[in-house]
């Protein structure tokens, strides 16, 4: 358990506003297409070597098992501090190599350095996501959509910085990541902490979430427009820095909520601070009926034993107490209650959710890691617009996935009277993973066809669907297996991303690309000329990915049918119902 933290002294909106900045910083792994070409040209790597570095990028970003354990035992500021240190060390080594300050670094050193650099994303994302979902336990989908949305939008933020401020310099970008991410962590780690949880529905709270969502959409549209302007018009330095300043102001927009609450406070009943277990440390009277003591009074027992003392009872005493009927054996948790990690991994729903996420995101990350080469193969000169488009649609998908899934799990307050007979129906969040994987199948077939004019539309559709997979998986995992060990469960799910990158990106896309490039460049031995042009470079890859998503669609349908009763139990009446503890 983490040390005592002064919680409850401020509303959770301050931490959410600070988390926005941390999440933007945590999107550093999405920058790989911005400097991958420099790794290939400066260091002379082929496409398969480059895609293996892409695997390192994804392994580091998604290996969060250690952060998942640490966030349950230590305060969030320490998690953010470790993340900042990883970024400084990893990106610092990459900067030394690309700037040729240090030459001759072995390939394996850069692979490890990139893994460490992007592992900062796992630390930062885990620290702010777990903390804020515990601060807003009744709005998990909305909070997950907002925070994961800003991570998706971070690629567009970095692209704007890369094009406008850094003038397409990969070396300057790596130096910016080396120093900038630790700086943001140091500035924000005081504000990201457990706060007074929001445990009741409030119209003003819904308004606050809507404000953040609208401001983030405005930010995304603004960044896309300014990126296109930078690419097409090449504005002066004064205009560029003005555009950058407006972007910073839009990133500060979520701070308007705690400022408004400070200037115009709303008197509300105080509730005890939420702890790492995902429940209040002090239960109010209304929730007393949701907790039952582990030990009950017995006629042969002179003193009652409290719940807090249960862990200190020796094995012999516990056996004696059980024999006297003083102890009720702990039953296994049911879906919707708090699971230990070892209890969750033996459940079929756990592995179904993992496989659905792995197949959807693993196929999507293959396109993301090879997006620059896909654009070049299709005849696009400047692939930064493709990255910006993917980033924005990824952001919209994450935001929409969280908000829409949150709305439809509370389907019984749907406003249209002619659909009143459907109000008792619950829509599990995983149904949106099913829908988007169907769209991904169509998208991959469009990529494979190589039809003129479909590249940008396909990239936008894929980015949107890729984002939905992220924002739907997060609250689904928390609702099925609870918030007590959510950090560990969530980060295990994220392993689907690097596993997909290893199998589909490095093992499939990179290999097939190099084979086709070798056919086109037969007779040339210079690695720098080993590039591929035309739809054949990735056609087989896209057809395989379409088949992968077909399997993912089938599994997500099975998952949705299985977990529908859980959502009927959790959201009966249109609001979240805290399930009883299994520890009795």
C-alpha cells in the first residue's frame, strides 16, 4: 500500500487537467515515424531492421507490468518520476546516435535504448490513468476516453512541433524528447494524486466532461489545420511560434474547470478519499450495507475481530475460528467485483478480451509502424500529413469510444419514447470493438487494393478504429475485474500491442517489404536504395491483417454475449452499481 497521501484537499479535476499534459508527453512512442527515416539513412539499416526497432518501440510503450505493480504500492509522483528518468536515458542515447555525437553504437544498444525510452509511456500512462479512474469511479469510460484520447492526439502535437518549431529535424526532436518529457513530469507530478472521489451523478460533472471533450476536439482540429499550413505555406517564424502558443493555450483549457470551481464553489457533501483499492477509505452511511465484516461475533469468542485485523490473524487461529463458525470463508469473486491478478488470468473473459484487443490493436500498430514506408510506396512525398491524420482520427476514436460506450451502457435513459421498449437493454462496451474491427477489415482491403485516392481515407478510418480499441478495452477491463488491481490487469492487456508488432510488423510486413524491395532493386547493393514502390510492397500484409481482424470480430461477438449479464447487473437503473465485495 502506498504511504499516506494528503487526499481530498482538492477536487479531482486538478489531477485530470495535469494528467492531460502527462498523457500528451506519454505519446512519445507515436513519434517513431518522425525519426525512423533518420535511423535508416544515418545508420544504414534495412526495412526489417527498422521494423525490429519498431517492435522495440512497442515493447517499451506497452510493457507496463512493473508500473502496474508499483502504482499499487507507491504514490503517483514516484511513478511519474521513474517515467521521466526512462525518457531521459533512452531518448538521450538515440540522440547521441542520430546526431553522430557518439558513433558506432551497436544495433542491440539502440534497440534497448528505444525500449527504455518508450517504456516511459507505460509509467506515465499507468500513473495518471489508474489515479484518475479511481478519482472518477462512476465515469470510467469517459475518463478513459479523454485520457487515452490525448495520448492519441499527442502524435499530432509532436508533429506540429516537429514541422513548425523544429523544422523537420529528427535530431532536434530526439533532444526535445530527452529534455521535455522529464520536465513535464517534474512540473505535473505534484498535482496527479488521489483526491476526493466523485461517487454520485452530478449534472455539473457531465458538463465539465463535455467541456474537456469539446476543447480537445477543437485542439485536434486546430493542430491538423496548422500542420497543413506549415507544410503547404511555410509560414515565417513569428507565425509559427504564434500557432504554437495557441496550441499550448488549448492544452491548458482543462484547467478552466478547477479555476471555475475555485471561484464559484459548489457546496457538496464530502466523501472520504479514495485509496488504491478503488473504494473509499471511509464509507458513508449509505454504503455501509455494501460491506460485510470478515469475522463475525461467536458465542465462544469473547472479543470481536475487525476487518482490518483479519490479515494479522495466525493460520492456527483462523482454523480454530473457522471450526467455531466465527469466520466465513472468502469466496471467489464474481465478474464485476475486485479480482486479484492471479484470479483474473484464469477467467475465459480475461483471455477473450486480451485476444480481441491483441488482434485489433496488433494489426493497427503494424500500419502505424510502417506508415512512412506505406506512404512512400503509394507515391506520397511528405508522410507527416499521413501521421497527423492518423493521430487525429486515433484521438477522435479514443474520445468517441469512451463517451459513446459510456452512454450506451446506460441505455435505459435513452430519450426517444418510441424506443422505450429497448431501455432495459444493456450494450456491453465490447460491442464497439466488434463494430470497429468490421470496419478495419474493409480498411485493410482498401489498402491492399491500392486504388487511387483511397490512401488518406483508409488511414483516417484505421486511425479511428485503432483508437476505439484502446478506449473501450480500458473501462471494460475495470468493470469485469475491478479497480483494486486494475493497473496490473490493464498493463497485461497492453502486451497485445508489442506482441502484434512482433508478429505482424517485424515478422510479416518488414520481411515481405524487403523481399519485394529486393526484386525491384536487383543489382543494387546500397542499403539506402533498398526501397519499395507500388501496392505490391504491402498487399499480402494487408490481406493477412484483414483475416486477423475477421478472427477478432468473431471473438469479440463471443465476448459481448458472455459479458452482457455483467453489464445488466452493474448498470441496472441507468447508473453504476457498486458490486458487493467478495471478501466475506
